[in-house]
C-alpha cells in the first residue's frame, strides 16, 4: 500500500503532476503551415527520423487507440491475487478464483443468504442506472409495468415501427387543429 503525507509537499506535487500528465507531450506537438500535425519524437528512430507528420484525423485516430476500452482491467495481479491462484478464494471478498468450484461443493453447508450473492442486473435495471429511464413504472398512471417480451429481430422491429409511424400519422390528422385564418371581414357585419 502507498501512503504520502501532506507534509511532504514536493513529493505530493510530483505525484499529482505524474497522474495528471497528458498522453502526448504538448511541447513536442506542432501544427505545420499545411495544416498537418508534426510530433517530435523523444528519441530518434534507427533510420534518423526525428519527427512524424500526421493528417489531423489520423492523429486523432492514433490518440483514440491509446484510450483503453471501458471497464478493461489494466491492473495485472501476481502471486496470491493472480486469477489462476489456488489461494485466491481465501484472500478475496468475492471468494472467486481457481478451485472455487471444488471449495463451493465442499462447503454447501455454509451457504450465504441470497441477498449477499452477486446477481446480474436486468435490462430494465441497466436502463434505469445508465439513462435514468424507469420502464417498470407506467408514464400515465404510475402503476407497475411488467415486461412480457423482448423483440430482437430487426425485420420485426422495422415492421412495428413503420406501423406505429403510420398510426401516429393518421391520429395526428384526426387531432390536428384547422388551418389558421385571417380575421373576419368588417363588411360582412355591416
């Protein structure tokens, strides 16, 4: 475990600068007169190349390639915490690892209550968590809604959406207000 105390200001500042540093040095980055991006290499290549020139879109693509995928495990564990360690189940809270199946069969008597077990989130729970959309509550009456089916076939989805568009167009015509008109003529009321 790593500790750094507040009284060690120089070390704390150095750590903060290290953590907040960008992936590319801005000092070595420049824009050419032709609108291309020139990046000066920290150490020249074997063939003597000291700069690399990119089109702006290519440069952004190279930067995007450096960004890891969401929820990718970038930390590698060794020893007891390694994924294949037979002792991992003894030191991790989730009790997962190599040998967890055999340990689980032996200790069926000490089963934890269901509320402590890890359960996968449902589709509705994920929508609520990510987009703050609660599809389990009716928009009109506030009552509970039950999901009875999910449609995943693209052709069926397309037919349903086309039908709903046609239906909403017909309903829209019936509920539309009449075209606006000018004020009545004064001579009609004389």
